[in-house]
C-alpha cells in the first residue's frame, strides 16, 4: 500500500511538470503566431536559477528546466523502486547515490566550458590574422572572426557588443580578461592590446600567439592523456567495494539482512559509503592535480 502511494505521488508530480511544460509551449506558440517572438526562456524557479550557471560552466547543452524536471523524476523513480524492493533504507540509499552522483558529475565538469574556450582560441586568432593579412583593420578583423561557431567567438561577439555601446576596444578586451581569468584569454588580450597601441601590421604577432596557444593545448592534451590511467585506477578502486558489496548482498540473504535491517549493519554500510566517497574525492583531486 505504501509503495503504491509513493508511486502515485511520483506520477502526479511528473504529470504536473509535463502539464506545465505543455502550457508553456502553447503560450509561446500563441505569442509567435501573433507576431511577438517570445525570446529565450529565462530560469523561473530557484532550482533553475541555481542550475543555470553550473550547467553553463559544465558546457551542458540541456536547459535548466529540463534538468530541474528530469533530475527529481530520476531520483523519485529510484526511491520508488528501492522502497518497493527493500523498504525505506534501500530507497534512501538509492536517492543518496543518484542525487550525489548527479551533483558530483556536475561539479566534476565545472571547468569544461573554460577548457573549451582555451582550445578554441587558436582558431579564433588565426581567423583574426587572416582578416589582418587581407588589409582589414583590427576591429573589422575581430568582427569577421566573431561570426564563427564557437564559445570563444561568442565571447568576442560580447566584447564587440560593448564596443558598439561606446566602450573603447582596449577596455572591452580587458573586461573580457576579467570575466574569463584564463591564461589563454589573458595572452590574447595582451597581444591585441599591444597591436592596438603599436599599430602597423600585427598579423604576424597574432599568428605567433595562435601558435603558442596551439603548443600549450598540445601539452595539455598530452598531460590529460597521461593522467587518464590514474583516473581509471581511481574509478576502479572506488567502484570495486560497491560492486563486491552488492554481489555479496545478492548472493547471501544473511548479508543483505545484516546490512539493511540491523543497526550495526547500517552503521557499517553508511561508514563504508562515506569513507569510499572521501577516498574517491581524494583520488580525483590527486589525478586532476597535474592537469
């Protein structure tokens, strides 16, 4: 009876979210038909506002609304299945595992967008250098490079938008470096600032900065490749106790009963999970250190 109640509640929440989503789409469709394009959807709830910058930093293509609805549905499904199979304790452990895994994955991928910008900067600078070699001035070459499809080009387009609003180009570039405190961005801003101050034909200097950034990206890729073995070993060491524990509980009913239905077993299980999580975080930090 309790499992059916939990299932009904989860289904009602999921249906409520789908109904809201359908209503929002209908409203946006009516606005578009009337000639009022709705524009991009802004995060409306506290969870979506919390997720938006973190999803952007992790370079996740899903919208905050999709993640805010899909995450609780996944956690609720695991809770229902755990409650139906073993009671409240497996349900709680499943919720902690799934929720902690999702949050951990989001935290681990926090620097993906910044790293992507670093990898895209050489191609952006090469596009700027091509424009300079064709005889274009620095602002015109920057505008030609800003139309490419990349995150770095989007940042450059934001810089040029500030210039259009009356901000000097050098100041706008410095603000870009403040927003993106990355070595590659600082190097690009420094090179462009020198080119603006010195005049002449800065195409060769821009090409040199692009080559430097490409060499640095190659070194970073090599370091990440060398660290892959350490990360794989850390994952195996972290997951092996969980796999052995699950196999032991499935193969021997007494083990499952001790771990899930006795205070001493629950204490051992919780302590083991906490220590395993601490070890996973420690090993992940060690493996990430060289990169």
